[in-house]
C-alpha cells in the first residue's frame, strides 16, 4: 500500500485506467477474432465489412492512447495484408 496521499490517488487512477484500456483492447480482440473466422469461412463480403469495423476500432484505440500509433498501423497493415491475400487466392 502506498504511504503518500498522492501515491494512493495515482494507484486508484491507474487501476481505473487499466480497466478502461482492457475493455477497449478486448473489443478490438473480439473484432479481430471475428475477422479471422470470416477469412477462414472465405466470406469475402463479411470479411471486408469486419475489416472496416476493425480498422475503425484500432484507430479509436490509438486515438485514446491505448495502442501506440505505430502499433495500430502495424495491426491494420497486417489485417489488410490477410484480407488482400485471401482476395487474390480466389
């Protein structure tokens, strides 16, 4: 336990912020799993729709500093690479 008043407040704030960040990350992870599932089912229209939603969710998370900007860009790049590779296989 913190001894100082400001340390106790910082601990409370960090716990709250971690909970908010976890909720945002879980939402992105859920969309990513849905996206991967749609790729496995070879449903291109659903995959494209989920890619849009996922990109938007990643951008919002980066805007709120849950993800670093480069991390968000890397996630979106890998997502689009997977989407485009399945589109060219057909």
